[in-house]
C-alpha cells in the first residue's frame, strides 16, 4: 500500500480499495473540509453502528424495533413528504384524520371528536396539559376567581414528561408518592391533593416501571363525587403511552377510557404498542370542546388555511402513513392476535423465573403490559444491577435494573419487555441465560464495581 508523508493511505488506494478510516480517526469535532464518496460515507456510519446493541435483544425499550417489509417500503417512499403541507399533500392529512377517528372509536368516544398526531406521547402530554390548563383558567375567569395557582395531580409512577410540563408551563406538580409495596395510585392517594386549583389528574395505563395501571375507574369515581358534592369539575387525563394499544385487546371489558365520565383526553404512543417505528404519537379528546379553542391556530400556509394544534411543525409523513397501514393491515383481530402472543410469552417467562426460586414477580396475575417485572426474592451476594450487567456482558441481552420512584426508592427491580419479535425460543434462551448469570455471579460473589460502570439502567422509554 502506498502511504502519504503523514503515514496515511494514498488517495489512489482509497479510491481503489475504500475505507480510509480503518487507520484514520473519523470526523468528530470539526466540520469536514471535504466530502467522500457515498459508499465510503455509508460504510463509515455502518461501522459506527456495528458497535451498538442489537434491537432484538433490547428488552428495556418500549419502542417498536421491527415492522413488516411492506410497512418499511411505505416509510421509505414517504420520508421526503412534509406532513404539515396539507395543501400539497391533502391525502396524508385525510389519513391522519382517519387514524384519529379510528382511535376515538377504539377508546369509546361518545361522538364526533378531535385530536392530533404528535412526535410521540411526550408532545401529546404537553398538548393535553396545556388544554387542561387553559380550560381550567376559562372556568375560573367565568366565575371571577383567581387563576394564579394551577396544580396538576399525578403519581410517582408517571413518565418524567409530566414533571417537565409542570416546570415548562408554570403548573404546581402535586406528585403522589409510591409505597414500597404499592407501585400505582388510586382514589385514596389522589383525594388529599385535589382542590379548586387542580387543572386535572393524570392516571397511567401501563406504567414503564411494572406495566400495571393506576386505578383509573376509582379515580374517575372520586372526581365524579367531587363534581356532584362540591361542584369542583376536575378532568381526568389517561396517559396511555403504552397501555392504550394493549388494554383494548387484552382487557376489553376493563373501564379506563371514554366510557368513564371524567376521562376527557387520552394519549397513546403509536411507536410503542401501536407497532410503528419512532416517532408517532396520538392525542384524542373525548369531545371537541375538551380542546381549548385558543390553542388552535388558523395557519395560512402555502395557499391553504389549516387549523394546527401541535408543538412541532415540519415533520415527515412516513410514520402517520405507517400507522394507518398497521390499522388497516391488522384491524382489531390482528392487534388482538399480536398482543395475546406477547402476553403468552410473557407468562411463559414469568413461570420460568418463578420456577428458579430466586425471584419475586411483581403483580403476578394482575392486568399488565406484556412484560415481566421481577426482583431477587432474598438477599444474595449479588444484586439486580449485577444480573443486568452479566446478561449484557455475556449474552448481549439488555434487561434493565432500576430503583423505583419515591417513596419506594429502596426497591430495585428488573423488567423484561416481551415484544412481537421475542419468540418462544428467545424466551427459553433468555430464561436459561438469566439462571446462568445468577450461577456465575453466585460463584464469584457479584460483579466488580468497575464492571458495572457501563450498565444500562433506567425505565427504558
């Protein structure tokens, strides 16, 4: 190989054989002075990503990591189409509205309503919170009362976006603490925190920590009583980021949606159990009046006036179209089939973990997302973080270990999400790998602290 004076491959050799970055540092701090051939750029990025974890072994994330080839074709063919350009792409706008109407039907909205596609549930929650705040303020102004101190009630089991909303939009967060043996909230937990300044209560359908639901029906009953007995009308928002695409198919008779009087809005993540790649989310209102009209902008853009209700503006059409593909491809029967398969494999994994005699399962037998939450049943020479590290280091499994929110912060659990691509063979292999990890850790007295520095922890959003 011919080398330059600074001991790098010559341009001629790079042109002939490619991959100059086998011996050179990749661009990382300065904007490159010159470009490179497309195959070289693709190879450079590909070699970086080869160091990533395998999505099929990532049991931490709720986000979809596989779609059918036909769905991927739709996505690839529409990455260049700007969703917000309704004048130029009216069929995409219509498809968004179809999805909103289908979700309103799935969630038992009592009549025609409205909603929005979003980048994910985080944006949907921000928008829902804003509508709660503005509607509360209108009610207070109409009654000639102060609007100075809005508050929002939610449990410690929520996603951090709820605290972000409160900080960003100047709302007092009233966070209901968890307990060492209770990881969701109910009406008895909410009641002491609600008053005339409460803009709403947020309840979680499928927590990221254990996969269970808050007592949505019980909280709704509490709020109905408050309205009847004290004249305080506090709406209920259901954070269905994960569960809104699970409960309708696994637990169709459970009341959590618009069948409950005080449920006024629901968010769902299309890119979680909606089975679409990131990023797509949905916000659905019970009635059109639940969306504060002051938050809707009439935008004259590129020759057409559109009503917009989003925090983001330009974004690709691909994931909206992919969501519609899933709805018409699977229908209720297909989603039920997929959810039941995931639940079946989650039950198998739970049984195998229970049979080991090492673990305590969290909420076994309760309504739950298709996952297994578990912790060590007794004190060992190793802990849950050690197991997570051993699984990752030896077998490439990403199974998170994490502590729970206050006041259950002394409890450490693990969580294995059983998604569409985790087959029965994978479940059997994972169970064997968990048992072997425990045996290895038992023999060596746990993982060395230095080994655990790079462990993947957290709730796996």
